[in-house]
């Protein structure tokens, strides 16, 4: 006897829900990792800014910058 359309839909719905659950888990992990990368980038950017400021001060003391 042939399956009814309802049972075919339910048969396919289960694996689709499982796939969606796996994708949600993966997306959470990706978002967490992206957040960590953003924090590290911001920290590195701040450190580079501080180094740049220090280099500017050193250049001024050594009179390596052009006069205004």
C-alpha cells in the first residue's frame, strides 16, 4: 500500500529539523569565534596605536620629523 502524503511529509520533516539543529549549533560556534577575533583585533589595534604614538614622540625628540 502506498504511503499517504502526510506520512511522506513527516518522514522528510524529521531529518530537516535535525539538519537545522546542527546548523544552529554551528552558527553559535561561528559567532563565538568571530566575537573572539573581533576582541583580539580591537586589542591589537589599540596596541598598534600606542606604538605609533610612542614612535611619533621619539621622532620629535630626535628631530626626525619635518618642521611645521
